C-alpha cells in the first residue's frame, strides 16, 4: 500500500473540511445535489465520449493499482537486489531461489528470461529496453488521459453556474428581486466550487502523481537493464555498485563497503 | 457500429437534460434562437475561413465513420487473425480464402500485397510502415482540426453574451432599469451556456476520441507489421503469440495454449 | 481565386450582421469610433514593435496571395501532371512543350532543372527537398506571425473596456449614477466585442488556414519529389500512379486504368 | 539605429495617448502612483528572484542593442558582401582590404579566421556552425526570459486591483457606500490597465521581436556559412548567387546578371 | 550564499509591504487566517497527492541549496580553474594539490577520476557527459515540479473566494444586505490575493530561477568536459582559452594574454 498517497488524500479531505468549517458553521450551505449531478454527470458524460465506457473501469483500476497500492520506486533497493542476482549468477546458482527475495517486478521478469537460457545477452537487453519503452508509453498515456479529464470538472462547474444564473435572472423582476438574488446566486456558485475542488484536489494531482511515477519507473528500469548488462558480464560487485550509483542523486548513493558482501 | 460512442452521446444528452431539469421546470428558459445562431453560425463561419467549405463534409464524414461507425482496435483479435494468416501461409494455401475471415483492413491490405507475390518481404514491410505513418498523420491532423474548431464555440458564446449586454445596457436608464435587467441578462448568458456545452460535450471529447483511436490504430498496425514479418519467416505460432504479446498490456495478453491450434 | 476562402469571409460577415441584427434593430449601438481606434490602433502598434513596419505590407500580401488568390493543393491533379511529364521524358520530348500544360509551380521548377540537363538526378532530388523544407519553414513562420498577432485584439479589447470603466466609474457619484452607468458600460463593452470578433473571425481562422495550406503544400511537394524520382527512372506509369497513390487518402486515390493512356 | 523599432514604440505611445484622450479629457484619471508602484515594483521583484539582479542590466542592454540599435538582417546584402570576399579570395588579394567594406559581423569573423590561414576549411565551417548555434541559443534564451517576465505585469495588475478592492469593500457599509464605491473602483482598475498595457505594448512585442530577429540571424548566418564554403572552393560567382538565392524568398532573390561583375 | 536570490526575496517582501501600505493604513485588512489556511493548506494537500510527502523535504532542501546557497555558475572562473589543472597535468604534478584551489564541484569530480588513472580518456569524457545529462535531467525535473505546484495557490485562492461568496450570499436577504455585503466580499477577495501573491512572488520566480540555473550549469559542465578533453591532450594553454571562449558571450571572453602564465 502506498501510504503517502493515502495520506495525501486524507490531508486533502481534512484541509477541505477545515477550510469550509472556518467559513461557516452551516456545512449544509455547501451541499447541493443538482450541482453535484452537473459536475460529476457532465464529467462522466464527456469522458464517456472521449475514451469509451469500458475504459472507465480501466482508469479506475489504474488509479487503485498505481496511486493507492503502487509503491515508490526505490532505486537503492533495486541496486541491492541486482547485487543478489549478480552474486547468484556468478556462482552459477539457480536464479529461482534468489527470485523469491526480489520484489521489483521488472527485475523478476529479467531473471525469468535469463533462467530460460535460450535468448542471447544482447537480445535480452534489447527486449528489456523495448518493454521499458512500452510500459512507459502506456503509463504516460494513462496519466495524460486523467489530465485530459481534469479539464472537464471546472468546465461543468462553470456550465452549472451559468445554468443557475440563467434561471435565477429569468425569475427576477418582482419587488424583492435583490433579496432573493443573493442566496440563489450562492447556490449557483456551489457548482463552480465543486468543479474547482474536484479538479485541483483529485484529477490534477493524481495525473501529476502518475506522470511522476512513470518517469521514476523508467529511470529505475534503465538502471536495472544496466545492472543486468553488468551482472551477465559477471562484473565485480564493487564496479556494479559504482556504475549504478551514477543513476542516483548524490544523497541516495550506496556505499559499496556496506552493501557488498566480503 | 461503435456502441460505446453512441452510448456516450446518449449519456451526454441525458445528463444535460436532467441537469437543466433539476434547475428549473421551465425548459423554455434555455431556448433562444439568436444565441443558437451566434454560437453555431459563428463557429461555422470561422471554420469556413480555417478549413474551406468542402472540408466540412469531410470532417462530418470522419465524425460518422470514425466516431459512430468506428470500432475499437482490438489487439488480441488482431493477433488471432495474424495466426490464421500465418497458418495458411505456412501451409502454402491461397490467402484469398483466409482473407474472408479477417476483419482488420490493414491486415487485409497486407494479405493483398503478399498474395500478389511480386514485392519482396523487406519492401512489403517498408511500404506497410510508410502507410501506417501516413494513415496516422492524416487521422491526427483531422483530430487536431476538430480540436482547433473546439475553441470557437466558447469564443462565440462570449461574443454573443457581450452583444446582448451591450444592447441591454444601452437600453437601461429608465425607472425600472434594475427590474428589466435581470431577465435580459439571463438571456445574454444563454449564449455562454451554448458555447460551453457545445465545446465540452461535443467538440473536445470528439477530438480526444479521434486522437485516442489514432494512437491505438498506430500501435495495432505496428503489431500487424511485426506479425507479417514473423509470418513471412514462417515462424512458430507460439513464438508469434509470445512476441506480439509484448505490444499488449499484461491483462490483455493471450495464452498461446488457448489460441494456437495443435 | 480561392472561392472557398472568399465564401468563408462572406459567411462570416453575414453571420455577424444577422447575429447583431437579431439582438437589436439599432445597429448603431455597435458603432463606436474610440473602441475601433483602441483595438485596431493597439493591435497595429504592438505588431509594429513585434515585426517592424515593412513586414506589414508583406503580411498583407501573404494574406492576399495565399488566402484570397491561393488555390487548394490538389494532389490528384499533381499526379496527373506528373504523368504528363513522365510521358514526355520517356519519349525524349522537350519538356518546354509539356510545361505549358502544367499548373503546379513546384513541378514547373523541377521541369526547368531537368531541362537544363546539367545537374545529376540525385542532386536534383536533394535540391528539391531542401527547397520544399525552405518553403514550408517560411510559410509556417508567416502563419505563426499571424497567430501571434491574433492575441493582441482581445488584449486591446480588454484594455479599452478597462479604460472606459475607469473613466465611467470616476464620474459616478452624482444622484443618477446608476442610470448613467448602464448605457456607458454598454459602450465600454463594445471594445471587448471588437477585439473578440477580430480575433475569432479574422486572425485566428486566417492563421489556421495558412498553417493548413502550408502542411498540404509540404505533402504535395513531397509527392512531386517522389514523382520526379520515379519519372527520371523512366518507371512504368502504372507504377507511378500506384506509388504516388499512397500519399492520398483512400477516397482520393486515382484509378490507373482511367489516367494512364494506353 | 533600428528606425522601425523606434517608430513602433512611437506609434504605440501615440496610439495609447489618443486612445486615452478619446475616452476622457481628464488624463489625470489614468495617473495613480500606488498602481504604478505595484505593477512595476512587483514585476521588478519577481524578475529579481527569477534571474538575479545583475541580469537586469544585461536584459536592458540586450533591449537597447538588439531592439533599438539592432539592424534587420538583410540577406541580399549578405550575398553581395560574400561576392566581394569571394572575388578577393579568388584573386589571392589580402582580405584585410575587403573587410573594411563589409558590415556583417559574422562574415567579418569568418574573414578573420580565413586570413589567419592556420585552420583548415572543414574545421572553419564546423567552428562557424558551432558559433551560429551558440549565438542563436543565447539570443533565444534572452528572448524567452523577456517572455517569462511578460507574464508578471498582468498578474501584478490583477493583484493591485484585488488589493484595492479589498480596501474599498472593507470600508463600505456607511450611508453613501454606493456613491463612494464608483470612483474608488475606477482607481482599482488602473492597476489592471497598467499591467495589461505594459505587457501587451512592451514586453510581449519586444520578446517576439527578439525571437524573430534571432531566427532571421540564424538563417542569415547559415547562408554566410554556405557562402564561405563556396568561396573557399573558388566557385563561380554565378553559382554562388544561384545557390545562396535558395535561402531567400522568391521576391528577394538577386539577379546574378546585376550583381556579378563581368 | 547567493546574495542575489536573498536580495530578490527581500525586494519582493518590501515591494509587497509598500504596495499594501500605499493602499491603506490598516494593514490588518489583509490578514485573514481562514484564507491563509485554504491557500497554504490546499496547496500542501494537492502537492502531497502529486509528489508524496517525503518529497516535500527534498523540494525544500533544493530550494535552500540551489536558490539560497547556490552560486551563479561563472564560466570565466571555470576556464581559469581548467588552466590551473592543465598546467599541473602537463608538468606531471599530482592533481591532489591543485584540487584544493578549485571550487567547481564538477571539475573536482573530473580531477578525481583523472587522478585514479584507471579509466581511459575517451571513457572519462563519456562518463562526464552522462553525468552532466543526469544532473541536468534531475534539476530540470525539480524545477518543473515547483512549476506544477505554482498552479495550485491561485486555484485555491479562487476556491477560497468562491467558498466565501457562497457563505456570504447565502446569508443575504435581510434588510441591510447591501451594507453587510461590502466588507464580507472584501474578506473573500483576500484568498484570491494570497493565491496570486504566493504564485507570482514565490513559486513561479523560484521555478524559473531553477530552470535558468540548470541550463547555465549544463553549458558550464559542457565547457568543463571540453576543457578536460583539451588538457588531457596537453594542449597549449592559449588554444584552451581560445577554444573555451567560444562558450562565452563576447563580453565575458577572457584575454589569454592576461590569464596564461608565461
């Protein structure tokens, strides 16, 4: 479980609740069913034309899998796991044993191909590079779809407020026009609020989160490909650590004295 | 027929109707001929300067062909069809028989060229790659045209509201100015509403839909080109499935045990 | 003459006139000299700083030459003309005769270079490719200049309205403030209207039109380069048609049975 | 001196003055020191964080050197100057004489390197290409910095108006609230006006001007590099003119009969 | 310490203070805790979903390290330091002595690798180029993250104002509605003000600052790589100065007569 993301959503909810609470004690002032219907219904309808309905489930699954359950790509851990594989490979041990200790799915995939022993090293690397590009392409596409969808809630917020204003203004004209107008306009603005909140606290941050994690995964997979390259050459583990360290920011770098078993 | 798209439009219409209905019982409040004229007429006029009138029919045809009648590119089905062709090609059967069972137009085109038997394999692949690029270029261009057009309805919505406000404010000055102003302003806002709805429920989602399907078709055609490459080498069907699987997301992947005939 | 463009402008004018007319009978309500001055003068002044005055005439000429007089690039016609040249070249006839029947300026240029007979085929193709890139670069630059200019009219519309509001609000304070305010605000908004109309009915569509025709011309010229390549190899006319057809969308494709003389 | 740019600024000032004058006789209505302070001070402060203070002087120098003193890159003149150098080089004359007649700094630089006689032709061309890229990179960077800065004046215009509105609305509540509100709101809007004018008449056009001239200089320098390539091969002057003409638009092209000395 | 950046922030604070002060004597008019909470809390919450909480500390460290403590990359100084290293390398002296006089971290890193004496020259250059790309990629990513975050404060400013308006309008309807409305609306606008100020005086300039310094560092590191290339060839110091000068703008260029020791 990705506790950072869940924590982020909890923070967002709490901030929103306190923000509304600080403004008024009457929280019902922000509750309006037609406004909800216009913002969520409109966003749903436009997304249905954009991406076809069966994609909805997919987008929701992506959200769950990558934002809620997804784990941060920890590059130092990946280096350590590569060292384990390198050690086993050098000794000629079966990789099936070492695979159980590995968590990174891309490295496990690599181990599977190596274990098969059919494909040559250069081809293994080219297959892994192609898969990395493919994975990144698909995950960036998904993130960009959510970014596209993030433009609809504010648009429907605005549409809802316009609808409300048209109705409201159309009924003006009586004696107490100005008195009635105030509260009614407040209700109109709720749609704008819903649209802005949904976009800025849900869709935009989630799409940025996905873009971010796609890029991180791309760099991490490149590191793993480089690591597989080195381990198949049965390189010195110190050299492996030093070479892979160049993918990390200085603060993250591993000290080979600590990670290489003597 | 693409039922997802049609369903999307139905949902959009229903959402819009309910949204308006929730706001007022008097649906006529949202009906205003001059506003319609300004939004649709203005969008039409500006598009006529942008893309020349004869393109209109083309854009409309594209809409019908690709959004309404278009089918989702199903990559697993494409792999199955490639297996059929590969089987016939390996046995030396005539491809004209197997072509009847195939639905993908790009694969049929490939079969036609192979059947002719004149052009060499490497050249077949390069022609198919060029055609794929060409098709994608044209379909992306069309999608971007609709995206360009999608900026006009909100602009003319704003222009219409400004026109209405100029007239309305110019007539103010009498005793009951404030009383008349309300309903008249409501009418002004209808143009804004039309512009926002047309852009966000029609043009923007349709252009995104076309961009999406262009990208999908590009990847699917690349898969077919790779498949033709493999089948002309008379590769093992298991290998074909495994290699082409790498274009699919893990959930979509085919199990060769199920699709390869023993 | 490009009747589509002229028609487009006529439609735009008519739509605008009817749109205004539907709103009020008093068309003078939309006539305000200071507003015109601010929108057109401001756009002119900012453009003068952007691109230097002597470019104005050039931009206007481009508008006339490419939007009003320009013709749509008809790729099927270009293929037919290439066939004429190919026929003459194969027979060893002088190209000066066939050039008279050709309308495409890029193909005529190619004929001139071939006729000179000095430059080798491979160099002819590289020169033509360079020229095509050069032409496209310049015409895209021009279109982007007009796109840049298209941002000024709405900005000056907004500036004009702000100026008007400052003056208007500064004079408020008397008894009948609210009564005077209405009509005066109406006048302020006219500047906004001018800016929006000029941008959305003139500058934006014209720049899109130029971008569009630049891209079309680029593809058409690539087709001609390919055609010259084929004709200088004295290729079979059927092959020429079939190969060049791949640049066309399926609906436009020529049937070689109709266009190749027996 | 670049009279076109100076003229552009004069036009902008005159247009602005007339525009304001047409709206009111009381020009003092547009004079407000706090508004000026917020727009200019805020833009200055944000720019100081963006680019560090010592860059300010540099940006101002660039403005003077390139917008006010800068000359338009005249490609036909560059061709004529290349012909002069080519003539001297062919005859084996000293280039120091011909350099005095040349105005283009990039061509003078090239003459200096050729005169030194140490570096080989191919290396001269690669050095010149690298310098051209370097110059363009730096001048585009400078133009983009001004484009970045151009977003601050409207933002601070909006901030100033918001500050004014907060103060103004906070003081409402008395009897004559509505009467006081009008003129005070007018003053608030002045900040918006300043921000919009400064951005649209100064920063945006100047950045476009610099981008434009950077691109022009890049193409002109490429022409000179090609020219140096040709002249060092002691090519025929007619060939030089014809080859370099391809960098010009058809209307600018030189007639070699006029420019080549017999 | 980067005094320019610190100075920039001081200027921004002073400008903001004076700007507010010029508008009113009652500075408390701009102090509103709920508004602060919504803008900062909302920005924090959305950023927490975007980039995960542990990144916050990293982003803040980057801010301190690069904006406050970071130094401008001085390319002329880098050339002088390269000359020192070149001198020592030519004489065969130990680089450990000369390293103490050097400040540029990238050059020190290069010295370390050279001193080790294990890796070949061509590989040293390729490692340094890869590291330069890596460093630039990471620092641009960080700058872009701050740019992404800069969109949240104005959004939450708008959300806060909408919340305030909903509450305010909902309570209207009594006798003295108009009187109460003024001051309350003023309070609503404070959130907009906070959002605009935080974005335009903090996040946007800081992100531009980081982008700027990333680009500068990239060019400076390329200069150092070129310098290391030259010094390992034991090139003439005059040649080193002249070649590296081409990375500098003309005004910055070093005169080799002054910097090369005889």
